C-alpha cells in the first residue's frame, strides 16, 4: 500500500519513486523466505530489482544501492544454505505453479515499469530539446532582425581582419 501511494505521488510530480524502490528492496528478503527461497519464484525478481537502481539513481547512489542489493541476495542464499528450515517450502505442485505464475507476472510488470520510465524520460527529453530548438530559432530570427534593421554599422571580421558579415546600414 505504501509503495502504491509513493508511486501515485511520483506520477503527480513528487519525487517518491526512490522511496518506492527502497520499499521493493526491503520486501525482497521476506518474499525470499516466504516463497520457497531459491526453489521459488524469487529468481524472477532478480532482474527488476537489480535494474531499478540503475534506472532510478545516479552517481555513487546507483552503485551503492546495486551493491547492497547484490550483497543482500548473496546473504539470503547463504542463510538459506546454512538454515534451510527458515525457508517456507511449497506443499504441492499447485503452490509451486501459482508462485511461479505470480513471479512471472510481477517480473513482467516490474520490467514494464522500468521500460516505461526509460521511454517516458526519453520522450520528455525529446520534447524539451524540441522546445529549446524552437526557442533558439525564434531568438536567432529576432537577433537577425535587430542586426539587419539597425541604424548603425554592424560588421563581423575574421581573424585576418577580413569582413565576413555586414548589415544593410553598413
């Protein structure tokens, strides 16, 4: 529920997406032990959980969070190896089937969200570049109009002192 609230606030422009990522990371350990450990669907969650920090964070934070996640995954594997009774195993094939099915669905949703963030960011950047290009063209046209219609001489010289531009008044 908290993750859904953070995500919805992020869609409204508030920066809670990092909190959302940390909630997903915090849920990884209990899900591991409650869903059969390495024998369950947790393997489907590795990719999205490791990719999220790469998409959501920058600089040192990106690598620090990624390293923490990988260390957490290694620790859970070691704990399961030394304490196999801590993992809740499946009672029958139906439980295993539903766990894997939900794992595939959750992984697909997570990967879709990551791709959505990337595509949305790309579109936003493209729109921003397009807007800046239009503003630059308008500014250049305004500048050209001022220079061409100025009632004073405007010249541009190259490094040899040769005239490379002059306005009408010149």
